């Protein structure tokens, strides 16, 4: 019997996850079917219940359902609990397990594909939404020296810093950044890039940084990447690698085998560039 998986969201037509998981399955010889599942905005629980009743084994969860997926799960992994958000559900005979692979995906991409050791780095985390929440705990686990969270709505940044209960983390608004000192790693976890814009960082933040990491990805360097490079940041990259790495971790959780990510990343990059 072929095991069924899907990515659930709204909208969902743009999702590249079915292509990624089809490549992982072919590579590892796993018999799975992986679909897109469009749930009504007010119909997440009903859609998940129906998928489970039809024999579904697991789901990836994307915008806007990651918080509802957290509530749906019977048990949470430590990283899902820390994030307060779930992007991977596992349906077992003993209930529903919720996990969050976004953060470990980004950390693996930074360390492996972009050859940047996180231990001891000073990080500016831009944004305080679901994606920022997902990466904060894995960044701290990777040994960064400090994380300053900056957000358009400063109170959300401060609340996230407080919730981390970690003395290395602080939160602020963009107008407080001038006095914040220098950073080694800048992570753009805002959705500004979806409107072809960059978050309003003072240019001094980019000077001498080692890596500017944009979670958004596309055919061309994002505005955040372009500004970072033109103001003295040594390296910049988009979030395509994070997308592939978080998917690989979900696949490992479901199937017990870790796929190779590099060929899949290269194929997706070529497809993106070719338009
Ligand atoms: P949320 O809607 O939860 O949060 C959006 C964040 O962006 C908030 O902090 C919001 O600030 C901020 N923001 C939005 N517009 C602007 C702007 N114009 N200027 C400054 N800040 C802005 O989204 P997510 O956290 O779920 O996702 C963020 C991004 O990360 C998305 O673009 C998503 O595609 C990407 N992502 C990529 C992944 C990958 O695998 N590559 C995985 C997960 C996410 P405020 O609080 O003030 O509203």
C-alpha cells in the first residue's frame, strides 16, 4: 500500500513540496504519494480529520495553519513547543505528533550549504511572526552568542524575546537599531520580500556582517540580499535551501531515512532560474 502525505495550506497551489517529496521518495525507494491539500480558512480541523480518516499518514502545514496545527497535535516535540507552531504532523496509532522542522532546516542550510559556523555569532533576527518563532530555538541551540529580534511591531519582538526565557535574546523596534552594535548574521524572517521590498534596516547593520539570509526565495537575489551586499555584507543567500532542508527533516521523521538534499536543491534552483 502506498502511504499518503500532503501539504495543507491556503493558498497552496504554489507549493513546491510535492515535487521535493517526490524526488526524495524516488531517491530513497520509498512508496509514498504526496499531494497538495487546500483547506478552507475556517476548515483546518475538518480537512485534517478527513485526510486522516482516508488513511493519511502525515501532513506538512503551511500558512496560515501552523498555530492551529500546534493545537491539533496530541504531543509536541521540544522545538515545536518552543516555536508554538507546527509544520509537520505525524498520524500514529497512539495519536498525533507535532513537530517544527523550519528552524533546523535553516540552521542546516546555513552551516552546510553556506559554510557558516553559528557558534558564537551575533544575530539580528528581523521579524517576529511564525517563521521567526520557528528559527529562534534552533539558533540558540546552535550556540549563537546573542539574538536581537527587530520587528515592525516592536512589542511582538519584545514578547518573543521574553518568551524565549534566554538571556541572550532581546527585542526592539527598527528605530532602536542605530545603537545596537554590529552583527555577524542577519536573518530576514519578514514577509516584506513577497512585495519585492526589504525591511527598513539602517545600512550600518549590514556593514561587516558575514551572511545575510533571506527566508524568501526567488529567481533573482531578493531586495534584502541586494542591499546587504551593496552595504558591506560578505555573503547573502535566499531561503530555497531552508525549504529543501525542512522538507528533508519532515521526510526523515515520517520515513526514518534522510534523503540527500543537494541534488533536489540544484534541480529547484535551475527550475526557478529558468522561470
Ligand atoms: P507571518 O505573517 O507570521 O509574519 C510576518 C512578519 O513579517 C511579521 O514580523 C511582520 O511584522 C513582518 N512584516 C510583514 N511585512 C513587512 C514589511 N513590509 N516591513 C517589515 N516587516 C514586515 O509570516 P511568517 O513568519 O510565517 O513568514 C515570513 C516569511 O518567511 C514569509 O515570506 C515566508 O514565505 C518565509 N518562510 C520561508 C520558509 C522557507 O522554507 N524558506 C519557511 C517559512 C517561512 P508585524 O508583526 O509588524 O506584522
